[in-house]
C-alpha cells in the first residue's frame, strides 16, 4: 500500500473571533463588525454594517444599516470573503439585496482590504476599503 500523503498544514493565520473597524465605499463610510469562525481554510460568520454617525438620516446612511452573512477562505495572510445582506433583513431597506466581495490582508490582529459588489436598490459599490482590528494572532 502506498504511503498516505501528509495532512495539509493549517493556515498561517487564525481569524476566528470578532473583528471591528471602519469601511468606506462609493456611497458612504460605515462601521463594520465581522464575527468569524474558521475551520481549516474555510471562514464563515456574520457581518453588520452601521452608519458612522447613528444620527445621520441620509439615504446613504440608511443603506449602511444592515446585517448578513460572511463566507470565504483564508490562504496564508490573504482572506477572501463574500458578504451577503439578504432581502428581508432587519435593516430599514428590507427589499434590497447586497452582495460584496472582499479581499483582505491579515497582519496579526489587523486587517486591511478592499471590497466591491452590487446592491439591488443602489447599484454598484465601488472603491470599498476596510480597516478592522480583531483577536490576537493565533497560530
């Protein structure tokens, strides 16, 4: 019988836990919270966007009040995630569906990245930037 292949090494970074920070895109800025669970290289969890200014009653701020899911992978220091905010969620724009794709670099408990995607009410999200802080690096 041929020898079995050794198991793949675990990812260099462990991202399970709460990540918080800010983001901004072609519509406006937002506070971002990710609650991530990692199993090998697979990452899943929850995402929440809230307006930077909770008293901002603008349409742009209204579209930043939403929750959804996160799914993706981590390979070394590169995190690739899909953020999905479904219709019918608890935000003030329950008819809108938002799908965003994020690519980020993890450096210890700091994460920086970009995102883009679409919103069924607003159109295309462009020039998205993320800066989040998370749990201490675990290997």
